[in-house]
C-alpha cells in the first residue's frame, strides 16, 4: 500500500487534499469481502483496489459499475474476472 500511495502522490493525488484512502481487509473471506464491498459502495467510493482472486470476484459480483483495479490475481481470465487480458471488458482491470 505504501508504494501505491507514493505512486498516487507522484501522479498528483495527495491524501487529505484530493483523495481519501479507505481500507478494508477480509483476509480472503469471500463472504466478508462482499459485505465490505457493499460498505465501500455505500461510502460512494470512486475506485476499489483489490488484492486477491477471492476478493476481486466478490467485488465483481457486488458492483458492475464501480471501477475496480486488481492485483495478485494469477489468472484473471480463468477466474472469470475479465474477458481477456487485451480487452478486460466490464469495470475491472489489473
């Protein structure tokens, strides 16, 4: 997260000025991830960042519109997260 925040700052996004980071952790629990995704949507999050296949799938199943960036998904096509690597489709990208 530190590297992500540093890179965002390098792009002009400074926490407390023009961006707010809200953290939720589900420890890979898909049921809890769905609940947390709904919570983030209730907070009107503009973007969601996920860090595993189960959490990414849970977020995908929760929102078809909120942009979602995923990391640490070893085979996003096989997991059904995206249609293809060249053209992910939907609201998810990695």
